[in-house]
């Protein structure tokens, strides 16, 4: 028994067949479409049979481009007559040529700059201006966690651009607030009055202090610390900073990097990369790290601040002359396989660490009471597998051991609760030695991809 679906299909095909003309070709009776151009009997324009044996095996109609479209065409088949009406075409509107004509924006391919190693430049600042959209100032008295003797603020006396060079120059706080206020009963408020000048670090009483409280004067030095924390961060690449180091006793310049998001926890669990840090002292013993002719590179890492294993990844470099005399290139190369720092040329390596074969949890030999903060990391060289940003600063003194007690005529002791007063009391010794500022000619970053 035929189903309704089968009957409908046969009926539909029959109508399609009988709408064509039928003609005998040899011993076969075939249907064809008389509107086909350039086709013989029983064929469309491509020369294919439309129907064989007048059955239901109907081939597709002729291509539209080959079908003639008369005003009214009657096609007479064996049993039916069909009238076709030409299709209407969509109307088009011609735009008034006197009106502005629409234009599509031109999309230009970006032009990239490459270095001699084939690496693509992704950030460059040659300090034609001081771009504070890129560089954000720290605003704090916290002393970098080392009880350093400077405060950081945003002031063109201490950080400015001139003649294509960024200069960081430390000054005496007493020159701004007076010597008496520095010593007693002056409230230094760095909380800020708007979103652009809010205090950036309240740890170690960094946002508000009163001189004389605890028996100590306020931070006697004003300086600057800038970073790309809110603008530029990257994972893997080459960094080159062209700089001239400052000269002066107890000055502590640095070019370094911190992680943008602290993926593995608070410092130093998420790492720190020091490209360059130096002491501004002349004639400082190289056995203690050297002075203005020397600098060190380091990687800081550990489960917490008490377990910092940076001595395992730290090296000092001693140059043949003062690094304050001329500009030098302080470089960092950082890939999945290795990290190394260098002076002027990549062949002049300072610190090199094999990241491909280094597991920092195993290298640190941490006690079993600690959990591995890098256990779930995708890369074995965590925490150095995340985006870092760039920092440039000039600190002064401090009590964390960077200037060891008893070395180079150091006038304060780290263990003394009034060490800042000891430092300030020796102003006539160290201040005259501050003869050259920290100058940065350019900062560039290349991608390794």
C-alpha cells in the first residue's frame, strides 16, 4: 500500500516532468526544457539529459544565466499548460553625487621594528617627553620594605625629562619643609587628595608619619620610583635599558621587575628579577659587592620573605671604570629555556640561569613545613613564567643589609632603632659626594615570538 508521503512525492515529480516538453530521441522518449540555450533536444545547456524514459529521474533545471526571460511565455506540455511571469528586479537608488560619498576606512598593516636578532620591538621609550601614561610614580615613605631613608613622590625636582634623558635626582627633605619640621612635630601626610595622587604604600607607616614619633626624624631624602605596573607587562622577551648610574655615597639605583598579578602569592613567592642594582659609593670594597664601578643581578624567590633564596641566583659584575662616567646598556634576555643579564653586549653575561632544567622548589631545598607554591604551575620554572613589569628607582641607605655594617665608613647600624638619625647626622660626610644623578636614555622591550 502506498503511503501518503510516497503518493505526494510521485505526484510532485509527475508535475515537474509534465511541465517539460517530451520528444523522441532514437528509441528513447525524453523530456527537455525549451528555454535552455545552447542545448540540443533532451539536454540542458551543459548537454545533460533532463529525463530518460519520461520517468521520474529529473535532472536539475538549466543554470539561470542560460535561461531566456521573455515577457510572457507559454509552455505546452503533453497534458498541461503553464504561464510564467518574469521576475521583478529590485529597484536601485543612485546617490546624489553632490552629497558626501561614504568611504570605508583604510586598514593599514602595522609596521614592526626588529632588532638584529629578529626579535620584534613591543615597547620603546626614548624620553622625548615624560609619558606619565606609561610611567606611574610611587608615593610613599615606606622605604621599600628595607627602612630606606628616602620618600618617593611625583615632583619634577626629583624626576624629570630634559634633552631626551630621564633624570632621577635625590634632594634633602629639609629643603622643602625645613630642618625643624624634619625633626619634630611635623605631620607628613601622603594619603593624597584625589585618585591621581593617592599614597601607593601604607606598609611601614608609608602614608603618614610625624617627625619625632618613636624618636626618629622623617625621611630626610626625597627621590623617585617609577614603574609600568599599570601600562606595560610581558612574559618572555629582551629588555635593554641605556643608563648612566648615579655617583654618591649610599645611593642605591635599581632597574628591576615584579610580577603583575602575584600568581603564586606575596613576595617573593611570585618572584622578582633584578637587572641592575648598584651602590653609588666610590672606592667601595669589591669584596662587599663593589661601588659605582659595579652592579649586581639577581632573581628573588621563596615561599615567603623569611625564605628568600636569592643568593642561589645572584651575581656581581665589576667594570673597569665608573658606571657613572658614561651610558651603558643593561640587558635582560628571558625565555622558557633560560634567563640571563648582560652589560652592553649579550656575550658579556652577568647572571645566567637555566630555566629549562631548574625547578625552584627543589633548588630551594625548603623545609617540609612549607607547601610548594609552584606545584600547580604549567611551567617547571615557576614563578618566572608570568607577566612582569619594569621598575626604575633611586633609593638611599636602608637597614636590610645591602650596605653591610662597618664597610666603607657606613655611619649607621642596621640594628639601631634610630638608624635614620645616625645617617642624617653624617650629612656633611655623604651629601658632598652626591655629584652625578641617575640618568636613563631609553627603555626598550622586544618580543621573542
